[in-house]
C-alpha cells in the first residue's frame, strides 16, 4: 500500500535491511512492531517492500515522536534481536519531508 494522505512537513524513517539466514521469530516480531508503532503518538503510517534488500519507511509527525518510538522497550528489545540474529546489515535514515506529489491511474 502507498500512503497518499500525508500533509508535509512530516518525518520519514527509512529502514533498509539485509537479512541473515536465521529468521526464527522474525516475521512475528516484525508484525508486532508494526502493530505497536501504530499505537505510538505521532505515528502517521508505514510502507514496506522486500526483495534482496528490505525497505520499510515509517512516517511520523515529529522528531520527538520518533525518539519516543526508538525508546519503546519492546522496540528496543526487537532492535537488539535484529542486530544479534536477523540482520546481516541495516541502515536507518531520518528525513524531513518538505514536499510531496504523486500520480494514480
């Protein structure tokens, strides 16, 4: 799903990943993190795709909302599990979206 209802300015957290061979518990945790993020103040939405590289973009009202999400205890535990087990590599980028436009046929 592509989110087209956001009003700039807002923030995007871009999480790019390469998975390891050990994915035990990964899918369940990923689903839980998405459900938990939706409950956080300032959460606006999420888009995700995976081929060789996985890319998840979550959208937030403010940098403060992103910090609160980062410091959520369940999210912290999942991050530690990701570093130790599920990911060969990941990169996180936080961007301020000033403008957007789109097209739909």
